[in-house]
C-alpha cells in the first residue's frame, strides 16, 4: 500500500473510500496528491475484495483545483507519467481504466481538475452549496483532463460550451438539472448518500457489475456496433461463474444473494 499523506483511504465493507485531505490548501492538487490518488485507484482495481469506490473530500471544499505553478512545467513538456501500478483517476488512459465503478461526492468549490474528475466518475452526488467550474480559459490555458471531450456528451454541445468557454460557475442545482450529477443533497448528507449508493453496488454481483460497466465504456469509446459485438462473448464467462449460479438460487429461494466475485 502506498504511503498516503495527501489523501485518506478506508475500507467500509467492500467499498473503498478515497478522501482528498489537504485542508490548508483547500484540497488543491499538487503532483504528489494526484499520484497518491492514482495509487488508490490502482489498489481499488487490483483488490478483489473491493467492489466500488467513493471519491470525496475532507473539509468544506472538494478542491480549489490544480496548483498550476507546480503543474505548468510538466504540462508544457507533455512527458509526465504516473508510476507503475497506478491508474489515472481522470480516466485519460482508455486502455487502463479502473474496472470498478466509483461514486463521487462533492461539496463547496469544485474547480478545474475537480470538474474533470467529476466527468470521469460513474455516479455523482453534489451538495446544494456546490460551485463547479472549469476556470482554465481564465488562466490562459484550457482543460486537458477530459473536460473538452466529455462535457458535451453529458450535457449537450451548447450547454458545454456555455461553461467551457466562459469559465463560469455551475451550481449544484444546475448540475442536477443538466444531468451532470445524479442526486443533490444538503452538504452534511452528501458523503453518506454517495456511500449508500456505493454500498448498494457492492452488494450486486461483482463480475456482472464490472461487465456492465465495461460494456457501457466500449459503447462510449468505440460505438454501439463494437459494444453489441461484445455482448454475448463477454456474457459467457459471467454465466459460467459461481455468482451466476448464486443469482439463480437466490431468486428461486427468495433470499438476498451472497455474491463472492467468483
């Protein structure tokens, strides 16, 4: 396990909690913080006991964004790579994404990399005090963590350009209206609600969950024809699993299934 100093990690049942923890910096991302989070995603991906992740932040704010002075030299050179065993939380390496789903909970300010992290996760819960923004165009650059690629798919071209090209803030209520987040809660409830969703996922069949997530990602990245072509071939190993048998037995016996991920 990595030596975590800028984030916290905790296991609750089969859920892996990953918390941003640089309160004095409003959870701003330096290089070390991003790499620690990438280590955590690698751990979530590898550990068979972990079935779902929750990404959240300690304190009043999710993140004030990148510490741009720390990142500028690497972004300019384009030569930055993360260590072995890590997985990009931004999902920018399509061939190496975390195969487990992640639920994200945000409160307060969620700027630049925070917004792009939101777009890279699978389910999002926001608080009523959330302030979400891609500020890059106000700082002389543009979003390079997936925002220009994913945002218009989520909320439509015009809506995406409205925020990409102005750097204006989006409220939690507006994010819910546009479908960017799936639920809106009071600030003190946002993490609990994200954990509830992740726990519900973790009780489902892990192989089925990962297969469903992978199928949807294929459709997003390669199109519906590629995804349809993989449906039956990818279903075969799932159907041959112990969990598939348990699913049928629990249905017949009218009880909650006890899935083992095998």
